[in-house]
C-alpha cells in the first residue's frame, strides 16, 4: 500500500491511499464471507453455501462497493493510529479508482490539530501581576444581612402590600411565555422586576387582581420588547410580613459553631476572601493565557471553529427554552434573525476558546506536563463523592475520566505559569 500526504489550508491534510490489487482482493474476500450470512442459496443452510455460489447470487457492483467500504474503514483507521496523526472529526472520503482485479485508490481529507508556535510565554507570565485581595466591612455586613433574611419569619396578613413584604403572585403577558400564567414570589421592592411592575403591586391585597403596565428592560433577551411597555395581568396570592431576627451573639450561635457575632464576622470575612482569591486566580489565568494566545502562531482549523460555534448555539437554545420559556423559533422571529446569523456571531468567541485550548495543549508539551492514572483515579474518587446514587447512574465514567484528566492537566500548566508570575 502507498500513502501520499498533501497539506491543505485551514489545518487540513489530504491522504491518498493506493491499495494493491492483491490487497484489495483480500478485502473483497472478507466482504463475500460476511455477505454469505445474508444470502440464501437453495440446498444450503444460511452461511454454509460455497463462496463461488454465493458470489454468483450477488450483484458485482454490490460486492465491489461493500469491499471498498471495508477497505476504507480498515486502511484509514490503521494508518491514523500508526502515523499518530492527531485527527479531529470524521474524514471526507472520495473514491478515486475502484474495479475488480485492479488497485483501489481513495482520498481522505481530514482536519488535524495544527502545529502551534508559542511566543516567549515565560516572559509573558512573569509580567502578569495579580491584584491585591481586600474585603470591606460593607461586604461582611451584606453577607450577614443575607443570612439574616434566610432566618426571617413570615406572617400572612390581609393588609395592602407594601415594600419589604413577601408576596406570592401569578402573572401573565401575551408577549412572553406564550401568554401562559407564571408563578413567582419575592420581597416587594427587591424582586428586581421591570420598571413599574413592583410599584403596581404595592397596595394590592391577597386575592386581588388587576392589570399593571410596566416597561421591559433595555437588555431584554427578546429584542422587540426591549424598552417597550407591556400590560400584565397580576393576581396576588398572598402577602406576608417579614420579621428579621436581630443580629447579635445569639443570632450568630444559631447559625452554627460560632462563639458570637465577632466569630461569625471573622468566618464571613474568611469566606469572602476565599471567593475573591479564587476569582482573582481565574482572572489572572485568563489574562496570561489570552496574552500568550494573542502572540501564538498557528493555522486556525475551520472545522473545529464551526464545531465550537454549533456548541455555543446549542447552549443558547437550551437557555432560551428554559429561562424565558419560549421556543427558539419564536425567539428568532422576535429578534428577526436566522439560526445561521446567530451562529455567525459566535465565531470570535469560538476562535478565542479554540486558541486557548491549542495554546494550553502546546504549553503542556513544552513543559512536559503529565497526568498519571493514579492522579486521575484519586481526583475521580473525590468527584464521585459529590454525586448521589441516582446521578452516578447517569454518568459516563469514561467521559468523567477524560474530563478529570483534562482538568488536572490544565491545572498543572496554570500552576507553572502562576509560579512565573509571582
């Protein structure tokens, strides 16, 4: 067998395979042997008829095409494994020459991971500096105030609703959720609804219904509603007075293993510090990776970009149907765009993500990063503990293993870069 490689644009490679007549005859024989079990020959049990008789019953063109498919599948796969080509996705196959007793020739166009030329990434990492972590007194007070609200007592009453009351409502608008009624509950004045909506509920009593005119936000996901007024049919189901516990030592002790309010404040500060430290770590990592990717040189694999664009589009579809409760088709109609136009808007983001992936992969090679099976197993054991038995039954262990290996690999690479940045 002879194989010719030809480099194409967009990180693609054309492979031309020429299989000798003798080799193709072997694939043909294998094909006939397989087809024997699907051909009935009078006087013989299924699969037991002589090969020559089976071949007489088969159409020559059927045998030829089946043999070609068999040859393509096995020859291509074996070559990719042996040559260690890093192929992405499925190949585009073209049969060039196929005839009984002759060499078999076919081409396969494949997308491969491109070679990446990295800049002086160590110097880039050294120049990146982290930001100082600070926690203000107001942030601590806000965190404790949130805990205070979670311990609030609610008492139903028949008085007109006012700010700080906890209200349960049903509402509908013909422009959203296909006009269906929506249930909601929130603290009046803190629900974060559109302008005019919560103000309209003030003064209503439990069981009362009325129409409220409110203005859709400018950043509404449904573009044709942005900034426009809408009429909502609202029914107040219940109104409850919210009583907040006093923030003192006793309150702190009820929340957990705290000696008093000072102990709670210290714990809140530590928690906020941890959150900010993690956020800053991710910010710094993103900055370093982005700066390295900006100066890295490689040929962008178009097929991989398109795949990532499609993945981002699917994520949008899921968010639209689950959050604003309309079909994706209705969403497209409302913003006057096609699915393809939406997909095109994700091109830059897809390229950015792909650059990050390729740069991280190359950094791992340069730094000799390796993740052992033991490390993967230990991390998986930790992850599995966070799942219930029902959730574990729905998890693909092989996928979890590959995901875990990727996370550990990236973590090691970022640790190297972060050490340079210190």
